C-alpha cells in the first residue's frame, strides 16, 4: 500500500513538472536540488567527502559549492524525466547535439561485431538512448530494478520510450553475452561499485571498487567497447558523444591482468571527463566505500 502511494505521488509530481513551461520547470528542478542539499544531510556529507577525496586541493567553500551544484544538476534531471514522460523521445532528440556517433556506429557495422556501450554516473546518462534513435538501432541496457515495483515499471516504461530494451540486472551477464554474440548493442553502467571483491582501480588517485562485468564480457565475446557520455549544456539542452574505442584486443596478459587493465582504462577515461564538468558527477554515490577483501582484483593480482 505504501509503495503504491509513493508511486502515485511520484507520478503526480512528474506530471506537474512536465506541464510547467520549460524555464519554470527547470527553475523548480534547481530549487529542489538546493532543498535536497540543505535537507539531505547524509548524501550531502557523502558528496562533500567524495569531492575532498577527488580534489584534495579544493578549499572548503569550493567543495561545498561543487556539492550544491551537483545536487541542482540532479534536480534538473528530474525535470528531464518529466519532459520525457510528457513529450516522448522527440523532445530529447530535438535538444541533443550528437558528436562522433555516426562514424562510430558505421565502424561497428563494418567490423560485424556487437558493441558494449559504457555508461557512467556522470552527466545525463539516462538520455543516451537518443543515440539509438539517431542510428536507427535498438540498444539493450542493463539496469538494476527498483525495490518499488510500481515505480520500477513506470521508470522502465519511460526508458523504453527511447529505442532501448531494458535487461534486468539479475541474470544479465548471460543475456548480454548472447546479445553481443548476435552482434547487438548493449549499454551498461560500467563504473558501479562492486564491493570488497571488485576490481580496485585508481580513480582520482584513490583505489575504487569497480564491476568487472564489462571487461569480462569484452574479453569472452570479442566485442567492441565504446565509452559514451552525455552532458547538460544548459537547461533542456544536451551534448552526447562517443569516445575512442577501447582496444580490448591490444590489452595483453593473463585473464585477470587483462580484466584489471581494461577496467583501469575505462576508469581513467571517466575521470578525465568528470574533471571537465565535475558538477555533473553523481558525488552522492559512495564510490570509495569498499575496501579490498579476499578475491578482490588489484594491480598486483588477486587478494589471497
């Protein structure tokens, strides 16, 4: 009952945001982000601690200012969702500048392979399905289901307004392998924390647990890997771009060594992009929480 009530309230809120004029709705989004920064003590502290870890030279007021900007960015992301709910994919498509996507997909087709599209907790990753519309191809995206089944179904339906098919994270590896072997495109959040048994790569100079799944899939299926990013240029305006391919075939060593190197390559690419627009990174994500446990993969090998 409570889950359904929360769902109804969220739907009503998204509807109201969606019908407001664009300039007003984004002002509301920024206001909500500021309220979140002031009232959400736990995530504010996590954000501030993370920013201090990433940018130790920043002064106290600079750290707080960046944390607040991050909150307002994600407040505006609520507005993005509301516009998607009301107007559909064309609203995003008409407001998105896409760089370097066409040549990339032409290369994928020429190579006659599937491709992993690597996403991160940065920018406007939820609207990257716009890339699929431009290239007229379906993107299969791995996503963690929400605990509220009503909200989960609604969010899933919004995401699938793009040419995106959602793959439940449970059992996703085998499904993704099959799709990649069929030369399909699969999107995955590749910078997620993986607990004490993850791959511990350098991220802003500090070891960060990271999922091994993208690297493992790439090695086992021989697929292509492309980091893709989306940033907010201004309220209601986006820029989507594809970075150079991660050349998995050029990464040498034993299996675990290759997994580490590929994961580190991607983490370094994300760090480079975050430095350009740090206010658009999801600093509320406890990126450096995990510590290595038995089985964790480090540069030196597995922890015994």
